[in-house]
């Protein structure tokens, strides 16, 4: 029986991976699907003012919102799944969860971004690929808007040019 880890964040891009998981289930109904939502931990300063129970309740509530579209899509097609919620560094938690559950595949939905934008933003997908020995299947989401594809690199190029001109003027 194959196990698939399906990290989701509630974004439209992650739903592309959920649709792929549905297709995998219809090919092989013995596939075990594990939905995972990873929350970034709140600052340790928050812990001084908020009880542990309230923090855990907050994490569950936010994860429930993020998992809802994926759960609805899986339920629509009658695909069984297990849900998991965790907090921490997304890439590290995803890799550790895949290992702990003995998953055969990590199925990731990701936004289509330029390589430059991925480097500048710090791509969770790239980090997962670096950290894991579990095979990863990447399901691309919607096309990146032109502003993000060309605007960010052009803006960065313009900023570098301006800095060089200021340095040269000194």
C-alpha cells in the first residue's frame, strides 16, 4: 500500500496537488492519503500572554480553515484521508512527517514562479527537495501574473542600478 503525504495550505495552488491525489486514488484505491497543514509558530513572546491551550486552539482553527478546501474536494470524490496539523519550519516538518509516516511520495502543489523569485523569496519546495530522500512530485499551479514574472526582476534590477549609480557618484 502506497502512502502519499499531501501538504496543503488552503491556496488554489495546493488544490492542484489534491486533484492529482484524487487521480492517484482512482488509479489505485489502496493509496493512503495524508493531508498535512504546517503552521508557522507564533513568536515566543506571544506565549507569555496567551495560554498553551489558547495557542493550540488557534493553530487548530487556522489549520481547519486551510484544510477545508482540500477536505471538501476529497470528500466530493469519496477519497479517504487522514488529517495532520503541525507547527514549525514548513520544509523540515513536511520532511519529518513523510519520514515518520513512512510515505512513498510527497505530493506538492506549488505556484509557478521564476527561478529568481524562488531564490529571493526562499522556496519551501526547494528546501524540501534538499532535505528529503522521499520522492517528491511537484504539481504546478496557476501561471504567475506578468507583474510577478517581469516586475519583480525588473524592480530588483532597477534598484541595483540605482545603488551602483549612487556609489559611482560618491
